[in-house]
C-alpha cells in the first residue's frame, strides 16, 4: 500500500486511518495537541497525495496485474437485470440468509426464544378471561 504500519498497532486501524481524511485530522490533533478538527486545505492536499501513493502501489502490485480492468467492458444501460429474479426467489434467499445468521449465533437464538416465551406468558396473564365474558 506504500505505508508501513507502526509496530504493535492494529493493521486494520492503520489502514482505515490512511483511507480517510479524518485519519489525517486525528494525526494532526495528536501532533499539535490541538483539538481543531477543521478540514483544512493542507489536510485535503495531504490526503490527495496519500491516495495517489496508494493508487501507484496498487497499480504496480501483482493483484492489479491479475485482475487488470478491461477497457472494453460494457455496462448495461437499463435496469432489466433487477426485475429478472422473481419475488418468491428473493424472499426465499433473504429468509435463508436470516435463518443462517440466527443459527450461527446460538446465544442470540436462545435469548429470542426465551423472550418470546416470557412475552407469551405476560400476554396470557394480561388477557386471561377476556374471551369468557
């Protein structure tokens, strides 16, 4: 990427600081001990330089050579591809994804199950005898 992460730091946090102008503002605050968080032209210029350095290193990387973008790529002009999937198929896929997410987190599943039982008991107590007027 062109930048070296400091030792004993989280690489993901360092990457996010490099990818956002807010990271430069935080660095500026730490250097100057001033809490002025204004986006100055100096910060904008420095961020633009960072982006150009990252692009340069990315274009020289092996990854870019493997997935080099094609210049003859034609994108569809209309949104017909959005309407080709039927409603039932979309519903099925979303439901399947939601169920997988529920079963991946068993504690959350148990919590929802117990809270549903507690709500059912509460409603049973609250409306007991309403149907027998």
